[in-house]
């Protein structure tokens, strides 16, 4: 009687083989962290652009499940360890490290740049987000569909775009100088959705309710009390929304991706470089107006942002080809 062959244990990739992937993942994390500092652009959008969105969602879902098993059981220790082993650490650790480094280093600079160079910063992010709309559309499964199915898809896309466009008009909240703890907690729980939902800007939400500058100043000044409350709220929001998004991508993948693309399109309303702000306001979103001086700078930066997206897509495609080649040639050297 023949004994079935045992499944070979999963081996860690060679460090030299994995090093380029680790460095690229750290760069991805840095870009996501930078996006989280900028009103109007979503960290989830950058995760989509750089090709790690679904892998991050999957890894985060395993982390959430691990904590749940540890607290509620059954088999707390074994269940926790099983879920942690399923986390792609070669992805998570560099991405989180890159995000943390970027946020802690650039929080003060980005806040000053966005506040002091509104037209230039919006121009850069307009080009980046506009070019990245194609990313979720490329991820939609290519199958034959009925006319009714196409119509539903158009409705989802247009509806999400309209929702994002209309919700931006609620922006423009005045600065909250000394925000209460409960407001910081709730704001963080909502803002963290930007890490999971492309097209939804957490920084823009903070800007709308007057907590953008206080939050970035807390990071720059290392205000650990404020940051602890914010982190706790973010964890609560993340635990909730990650599981929802994972379920949506598994069961309604096409409509979810179309909604993401629509949200990104609608969010361009906040990133039009030339806006007339209400009297007495120096931040937020105003009425869209025709281009005024400066003109060349925002246009040039919009082109730079779009070119950056294209470059990242080419890098991702090249890395994927390299990974596929290594996997087909030598399974022991598979980068993850």
C-alpha cells in the first residue's frame, strides 16, 4: 500500500532572493504612509496602485482572526499561532515599517506643504489619483456579461462617483484647537477606513472636521496621549472594516472594484488645484474655478503624479514576472 507523500513544509525565501521584494515593500509602505498624510488621496488607493491591496487585506484579516482566537478561543494558543503563520510577514513587516518611518518623519513637513502650497499639492495628487483609476478596473475578472449586468455595473460606478463627489461638499470644518478625547477616537475609527477603501481619504475626513492639523502636529510633536487615543480608535475601525472588505471582495468582487474606481473618480473633486475658499478659510474645499496663477506648477505636478503611477505599475509588472520566473524555476527560492 502506497503512503501518500507528506506535504512539504513552507520554507522561508532566501534572504538575498527576498531582499529586492522586501525593499520594494518598504517603498510601498512609505508611499502608503505619505498618502495617509495628504488630504484627498487614500492609502488604499496607493496600495492598489502598487499591487499589494488584496494581499494586505488578507494579511490584516488573519491578524484580526488571530486576536479573536486568542481572546475568545477555541484553542487560544494553537488557533492564534495558526493564524499568525498565515500572515505574509515578508509583506507586512516592511510595509508597516515604511509607513511608520514616513509618517513620523514627514508629518510636519507635509502639513506645512499642503497648507502653504494648496494649488501645487492638489495638482500633484490630482494627477496621481486620476491615473490610478484604471488600477481597480484592471482587476475586474474578464468574463462575458449580459446587458443587464453591464447596466448594473455602470450604476454602481456612477453612484459611487456621485457619492464621493457630493460628500466632499461637507468638507470645510473649522480647526478644532483642543479636541475632546471622544472626538479623536471616533474620527480615527472612521479615518482608518482610508487604509482599506480606495478613494476614501482619511486625511481629507480629518480636514473636513477640523482635526487634520491637530493630528499631524501631535505626530510631529510626539504627543503620545493624543496618539494613543487615535491609535485605539483606528484599531477598532480597522478590525471592523477589514472583515467587511474581505467579504465584499470574495462575494461581490466586480461591483466592489467598480465602486472603488467610482470613489476615486468622485474624489477628484477635492483635488482640483484651483478652488475659491469661503471667506476666512485657508483650508478645505471650495468652489471649483477656472485656473489662476500659479498655472504651470500644478499642471506639471499633475503630470509628474500620473507618470509616477505609470512607473509604479511597470515596476510591479516587472517584479511579478521575476517572481513567476523564480517560482517556475526553483520553488525553494520563491519570494513571497
